[in-house]
C-alpha cells in the first residue's frame, strides 16, 4: 500500500473514531467506538510511563512505611485480640513469591513485634505516624493524578481521614474475615455441603471469597483515595478489572519464580528483596491502572487522543460561561432545582474539567456562588438585572492575568497595537454593555440571546 493511501486510511479511521457524534449512532455502534477509544487511551496512558513512574515511587515509600503501617494496625488489632491474623493475611498477599514470600512475611512480622509503641516516646511515635501519613499522602497524589485532580486534601482532612482508615480499616477487614470463617465452619453450612447442588455452590463460593475481598478492598481504595467524588459503579468497574489483573499477575509471577532459578545466581543474597520490590511495583501499577479505568468509566468525555492539559480557546470559554449563566439563571428565577458542575458539563457536552475551569472564574468574579449541597449547586451571586454581559466577558478575558511574574502591564507599550486593542474593546463593549444577564436569561437580548432560545425551557 502506497504511503498516501496509508495516510488517507489513518485519517479516515481517526475521523471515524474521534470526530463521530455518538448521539447520532445506534447504541451498538456507539458502544463499539467507545470500547475502541477506551482501549486506545488506556494503552496510551500505560505507554506514556507516568503511571509506571508513580508506581515506582510508591515502591520506595512502601518499603520505608510498611513496618510502621503494620505496627499501627498491629497495635489496634492487639486490643481486640485478633493481631495473630496479620501473619496469614501477609503470607497470602506475598504468596506469589513462593518460599521467599513466607520468608519476607516472617521477617516483617518480626520487625513489627520488635516495635514497642509504649517505649518509643512522643518523638518516636510522632515519626512513626509521620512515616505512615507520608505513605498515605503519596498514594493520594498518585490517585489524584489518575483522576486529573490538582488539589490535594487539606492537612486537617488528611490527618483525620487517614487516621480513621488506619484505625478502623484493619478492624473491619479482619472482622469480615472472621465472620466469613465462622459462617463457613458453622454446622448449618457443613450440613448443606452434603446435599447437591448446595455442596458445589458452597465450594464455589469459598473459592470466590478471596476474589470478592480483593474487589471490595480495591473498590474502597478507588472511592476514598482520590480527592474527588467517585461513583460506586465506576469504582467497582475499576476494581473488577484490577482484581482480575492482580490475581492473574500473581499466578504468572508464581509460575515465573518456580520455573526460573537463574535470578538467584544473578542476584545472590539480594534475590529476595529484588523480587519483593518487583512484586510491589507490579501491584501498585495494577492498582493505578484500575484507578484510570474507573476515571474513564465515570468521565467518558476524556476518551480523547490527547492526554495533555485541556486548553480552551477564548471563544469556547466565553460561550460556556454565557451558557452556564443562562442555565443557572433560568433555573433560579424559574424556581427549579439548581445546576451542579457535572450536570452543566453533561448538558453542554463538554469535559467536566472545562466546566470547572469556567465556573471557577465565574465564582472568583462574584457571578455565581456554591451551595452546601453535595455535590454543590451553583446560584447567581449578584442581581442579574444590573449585571451586563460585558462584565462577564471581561472577567473571562482577564482570568489568569493577576500573576506577579506575568501581568498585562509588563508587556512594552506600542501605540499602534494598544490603539487597535482599545478600538476592539470599545466596539465589543458597546454591544455587550447594553445587554444585561437577565435579558439573556429571558431571551429578550436580540441576537445575543437567540442561540440560547432552544434551552429556554430549562
């Protein structure tokens, strides 16, 4: 095939895949295109190396924080008399390492038992808690990256939230395991195993319990760790995929260790720690891949060929801002339920991050304010009868200029250029100054309000 034909084919495939409006297709074709987009962006994100880089950084932090983390969990569980359950769980997690896994688990338990929290003193206990909190913070940053979240939790939120998880999480995990074991060993269940089809169903359920526990744990991590609202359904989808990957990876890793003896000859005494670090790296990578899957499931608008930061043109920002104010104002004056950011983004068919960018500017400019609802709703923050369209457009045009290292006034003056810009601003303001936002909402703004007439009923 000639090169022009190849380029033409790539262009056709690209247009079909990325520029097709899925709302105009049947659900079968739209679903097929969405699946192809999903596999493309996941392959791109993995090949990009950022998820892998964050998984590698988590390996180092985990090595430093694993013993303090288990020490805190051990102290909590010891108060309830179930601390002896840590060793079987740890050995199960490290089972893909074979005999080396058992050795590592015993060493870790030995280190944990050697830590005497009562004799550490205030400084030692503070360092212990700080090490664990650093691990949790590093995990949050990795998941925030997967979810395109730029704002981490505040210090108070991190301290209270992380400490709650560290104190309550182990207790809930081991309590659920204990309840499962008790139910499995109950006379009723043992009696039912003698009758078919209950027998094989109970055996099958027993084999599925470990997988279900992994999926439940992953789901909790995906819901809690990112500093954003994650739907349970999306977290469950990511947990199912990552759970299957994790179990399959464990089987493959075990097979590799059993079938290969050369790594011991190469690494000698370092073989065990090297294998342990590789296993940690693969485990974190699978967890982050699952987080990315959950993100794309919840935000399919991010299934685009480019992963970089979303940049809106001035014209796009202005239209989104005017549309948002019109929709928010109509709901407010009409007595209907308010709009949240995600609903506005879905209605306008724009990414949530684009809508959040515009709403942040509108809120900073005093045009809208948030309610205390969860998620927050947006309401007008000033009388729209006396707020001109020109004020809103000026706010969108000047957003981001108030930075100390780059301001509009630092650019050298030029009479011709400055005069032209002044003429453009006067011509634009002459039209927009005469139109109030309330006119835009009521559809009485002439040509300016005409494009929004279709959403008058909203």
